């Protein structure tokens, strides 16, 4: 767990101030833990409580998901203002009575999932716990896929697998990892979706020489650095602890001096409660590792109903997606065409009108806006919300494997390429960071792409 904490704390300084270098102070006065750490601790605590419940009830008691919802909401109330804040949709989820999943494919499911891989005693269990943990909020196939991929990598690292073995598994079951950090560093931008951040975080681990190098790798490409830092850190910490010693050394905090020193610095930022939960969780992982789950010798984390849903009967939806799809589905095309026709005049006006374009170019999500408040509302509460409600983005993005996005190349491509460009521009502001206005709209990217899509 400390790897996730450390990656989150280090990355917190650079989430909205990206750097494109590996040379930076690892910890600084304005670093802090964020919602990534808070929710990772919540997952660990839910695993411990649910394990105890299943032991007492023989798997027929309150389930892991129910514990997880309760604890996440409790932590959300007790830690309401973390650095960087909670995501808009997740913040609403935290305050709801009987909260329901909201079809999200954001990387929130992946940032908190590492305890599932650490506690599991089989790869199948790691994936099942990841599914269950994601589905309470991020139940979109891509949200589940991101959580599964990270939990799988963590479990394999815990099990002593090599980087080549981890890469092969992720490539075969989740994401193509056919790019290097050097090839994307200059063009990679803020992307808080699973499909736009989990592969990059995993490659940052794969290219590393040690734990610190892994964290520096992922920060150096920019983007959603606290979350990608937490993901990369969670895999790298257990991997290098096991490779340099063994699983027992990870549990008992016996690893090399450089990792000990980094942990000592990170602990200064953490509430005592988080440290106590992490240390207790390590002991639970050690106890579970001593028995074989499939043989029934290990107390399960999920109750019988959850095991049936997420382990026995689950069919990974991502494996059902046609990998070689090259054309747009007619219904998706109609949705996107209608969306473009509705908003292209607004996109043109904001791009070509000098006064409005200046407002767009100077827009910041982190400053109080005093002019064009209604325009800001339309762009976020109508344009952005409608794009996600129509649900064309994840479907279009799933038809193309990740590649470095270049608008000029997209504009001369086919209709799917242009649609992909529109979705990439919109999803870059998934976390409401302002780039929809100051980049996608101000630079004319959305106007040009929408115009091309309607004319193709």
C-alpha cells in the first residue's frame, strides 16, 4: 500500500503543474496525500472487515461491497477536502443515501484497487475483488477493466513474476503496451480515464530500474500525476520489495535502504489512522498467503453471493469487444452527428470571435470566474454532460488501441479517426480541469473536428 501512498503524494504537486522531466524533488512542502490515498485505505479496511464477517458467518454475512460503500462514504465525510479534491461525480456519490454506480470509466477504480491484488491468494481472486470494488461506482466496462489490470499487475508482482510476464498478461488481456514513455512524453496530456492513464502508468513501472525511478518515470510524462503515481507506485513497491527480498520482507518492511528512506519521508504526510490500517492490512495479507484459497483453507473476502457474481459467473466484457473493429456503428454515428450539429455553431463562435476566444484561452478551473458565467455553465452542465450521457465516447475510444493523438493526422483520416479525435479532445477534461475550454475549444480543435466529421 505504501507504494500507492508515495506515488500519490509525489504526484500531487504536479497534477495541475505537469513537468516533462525526471529531474525534480521527490517530496516538497506542497505535496500531500489526495483522494487516491484515502480511497486506497478504504478498500484495505473493507477487505479486512469483510474477511472477518465471512469468517463469522461462513460467507453468508454482509458483503465486501456493502462494507466498501460504508467505509468510502465515512472516509469521504471525515476527509472532505483532500488536495486536488474529489471528482465531481464521485463527490456526489459520496454524499448520496444508497449510492448507485454511475457508469464511469474514470481512473478512480484503478487508483484505489491495489489492496485487492495484495490481499488475493490467486490471480482469479485478485480480478474478482477488483471487479467488485470497481462496480460500486465505476461500473462501465472500461472502469472495471482498468481496476482489473492494475490488480492483476500488483498480484503478479507480489507473486514474483517478471516484468516480461506482467507485460505479456496485460497485453493479452487488457491493453496494448506497444509504446515507450519517450514516444509519448511530449504529447501526452491530462487524461483521467482508465484507458487513457492505466496503460501509461503500467509502462512507467515496466521501464523502471527501481521504485524511485518508476515514480519519476510516471511523473515525467505529465497527466493525472497523483493517480498515475498511485498506480505505478502500487505495482513498483511490491515488485521491487519482492525482487530484492521476498514476500515476507514486504510484509515486515524489510527492503532496501532507498525504499525505507522514501517511506520514512512519505509517512510524515499521512494521518496516523492510515498508517495503522496499512500495517494491519499487511498482516492480514500475510495470513491469507499461508493458505490456499481454492481449497477452502483461506477465509474469503467476498460473501457467497459476491463470489458467484464476480468470480464464478463473470465474463470479462472487454474480451467480448471486437479487437479489429474499423468502422463506426450506425447508432453511434447518429448520436455523434446529432451532438456535433447541436454544438458546432457554438464551437465556431468561441474559436473565431476574438473576445470570446481570449476568454477561453485564459480560462482556469481554479480561479473565480466573473464573466461569461452562463457560458461556462453551458459548456460544463450541458455540452460536457450531454457528451457523457449519450455514451458514444467510450464506445468510440474502445474501437482504437491507444496511440499518440495528433489532430492533424486525425483530420485527414477516416470517419472513425475524426470521431476518435472528438472524443479525445472532450475526455481530456474528464476531471473538469478546464482544458475543454482553454485548449480543445480555444485552439479550435473541437470546431475543426466537428466540421470535418459533418462533412466527411
